[in-house]
């Protein structure tokens, strides 16, 4: 069995342009929150770069 890292999975999903609504974890779970945080980290950085014209 492999250890899953929901935060890293969320980061990977954001890099692949998978929407935040695709979070595979149960809403309200720790894993859901970690996945969302990872996704937001990448998505917000991408949005900041785009707003700066990069």
C-alpha cells in the first residue's frame, strides 16, 4: 500500500488544470482540506502570474 499525499495530489491536479470541484475526497475530511490547500497554492500562484502579464 502506498501512502497518499492529498496536498501533493491537489498541487498536481492544479498543474494539470483539473478544477477544484474535482476533489476526490469526502467534503469535510482532513484529506479534502489538504487536497484543496494544495490545489489553491498552485492555482493562486498561476493566477498571480497571469495578472502580472507573465
